[in-house]
């Protein structure tokens, strides 16, 4: 467990690992910043991700506020108390328990992919606790008529999770057949607009998470449980759309136009349901903007925050 991630890369100095007990679950987190200043910031990773997915932006986000990123139960190094704890509904409730434990009443939340879905669910259920919301390629739903426009590779990867047990079986077969390096390369090609933009340091950290997943008995079953519940939430649509409509906080959506996982129909549906949300499209960028183009991600977030601080800009945002 690293006391300071600056030993891995100088730009990560000040980020520290910390394990927090949340209702009996040992939750691995990354923390930075001063708890005495600024609106706290909670960072929520996506499916198969970890707190380390935010390492490239975490230090700069923490310059004027405390920041916490966690390994959700079932992911990274947070073993779930039971397999069902990895489901999206359980993890959305977990966010409240985590904030209660660290003593944060109100936060700005950034959520990527599945983490975006969890953030929407949390903001809809706990409107008083989310002051601002940033959704990075969120795993939300498209209009039913537009579903066929989504990427065929996405259908191939996630359709098996509609059937209990099938997705997990295919996932286990892939993890057995491929090396960690092959799994990483395959995922990077799918997730990033340009995999060469991802720094060697963060690539090494992600590869370590892949290896840990192969060596740890609870990781693959947790992924399967989470993926099954995620696919069902997205395809049944109505409950998720109600949550989108219920969000009462200023919201920014950041999406890369080369995102193969979350296609344009998803963003179009979000824009239809919430024309008041600000949508920033990053050209040539894939699914994980904060990893692929961290400087651009921070510029977009800073500009949005500046607009919110101005009364006229807040109406526009």
C-alpha cells in the first residue's frame, strides 16, 4: 500500500492510498487535498476500473479541495462483503455510506461509464448531497429506436450478460486464454480514441489491476454480477430515465466522439431528456477522457465551474 503515489510518478505526488472501513468492508481509496478547504470531490470509476483510473487528474483537482476516489466493492482491491454488493443498485447506495463514513455532507461527483450511472442514481436519490455533477461517457440509455446504431463490438461484449451465467462464463474463458498484456491491449484499443496518448505510468498501473483481477478469486464473479445489473438497468430504460429526470444539480457531460462503448445515441437521448445539462464533445477521444486527455478534461471542467460561479454563466451552464 503506497503512502504517496509520487514514488510512481512525480506528477502524482500528494496522492495517498488509504483503507476506510465502511460498514465492515475494507475500502481501498486514493485521497489528496486539504479537508479544511473547498467543496469535497468524489470520483467514481467504471466497470472493471479502479480508483487509479483518476490518477492523471486527481492531483490537480485536489489543489483547492479534498478529493477521494475509491475502489467500489467488487473492483480494484475492495473485496465485496457478498457478490450482490457489486450490483449497480448496491454500489449506488454504497456511495452514501462512504460519504457518511468520511463525514462529507455535500460533494461534487465525477463518474465515468458505470460510475456515471451510479452518480446519476445517487444524485437522484440524495439531491441534497450532490452540489455538482460531472458525467464522463456515462453508461446511460439510448432511445429504443436508436439502439441498433450502437457499436457492434459493444453488443457482442455485453449482450451475453443479459443471460444469467453466460457473460461470466465467456469472461472467465477470455481471462484464461489471454495474458494480462493481451487483455490490456485489447481493452485499450477498444476504450481509447488513441491508445498511444495513455502514459506509460498509468498503463503500468492498469496492467497491475488486470493481473490482480486474474489472481483474485472474487474479481471476475464481481464483474459478472455488476455487468449483469448494468446491462439490465440500461436496457429496461424507464427507471434509469426517471433518475436522469430527477437530478436537480448542475450537470456537465463529457463525451469523446470516438467512444465505441457509449455511442452518440446515448448522448442524444441525454440531451433530449435534459436539455439543461451542458454537453462537451471531445474530438478524437474515446471512453475514458480523464486517462487519455487529462489536460483537456481538466480544462473543460474548469471552464464549466467558472461558468457556474457567474450568475449569467450559471444559467447558460
